[in-house]
C-alpha cells in the first residue's frame, strides 16, 4: 500500500465523531396494523365463505352455465391432423 494513502486512511480512522441519537419518535404508533388479523377473525371469515358456498350449492348456483359459451372447433372432431414434416394441418 502506498505510504501516503495509508497515512491519510489512518488519519480518518482515528478521528471519532459523536452521533447524537434522538429517540423522540413515535414510530411504534405510526404503523398500520389493520392488515394483521387474528386467528379467530380468519376462522370466522372462512366459516362465512363455507356457509356462502353451501347456500350457493343449495340454490344450484355453483355450476358454471356453458349455454352462452362459444366453442372453438376441435381439430380432432373435424378429422384434421398436423403433418409432422411441415407443421401444417391437413
């Protein structure tokens, strides 16, 4: 190491600065703890979802209605096949 560089590094290493820490912050009270829930609240929400699902099943509304769905043509039912040499449909 260069002796001049070593000398300047030692000079800065020996100088001690005082850091004043102010502990006047109320940061503990600043946080939003609403996103943290309890086990009991999670259990109640889960029971409510299960009850709602049971009600939907009882009414028959848990089945997806496919009557208005648009079906795309199926290449197997049309008798189409892919030519492995060219990658096009025959």
